[in-house]
C-alpha cells in the first residue's frame, strides 16, 4: 500500500460526506470491509451494514458538510494505511466539527 492509494480512497471518502452519496461510500470498502465508527462499539461489517449505517448517520443527518484531508501514513510493512481528516457541517445554525484518525 502506498500513500497515494490512501489519499485516493480518502478523497473519495470525503466526497461521500459532501455529496451525501451512500453508494460512493461502498467504493471505499472491500466487500468484507469493516467500518468502526466509534471505539468500543460494534463495527459495521460488510457493504450492506456499512450502507445501512451510512444512510442513517450521514445521508439523513448531515447536510452541507465540508471535508478536509490531513496527513496520510502507511505502516512500515505497508499493510495498513492511516489518514487524519476533519469534517464540518452546520447544525442548528452552528458549525459542528468532527476529527478522526483512521
């Protein structure tokens, strides 16, 4: 895995937030991919669960999101990629911000 691969996936991931496109999010995960939204909570496994979660958590809840990709990293064995990112969206007239490293 190379840094450019991480950046490419993360740019697409950002578009899913900004365009509210649940089908596009599926292109960011393998068929048996896992989405861990919150630590210590049950992860969403496979595209069907991921899409269901995304439909509920993003498509129905988030409008006007602005995604910013930060630094990207690859583990020394090149098997795991990480990315810093931020997403802001207006809620009740105020901007809320979420930050993740994933």
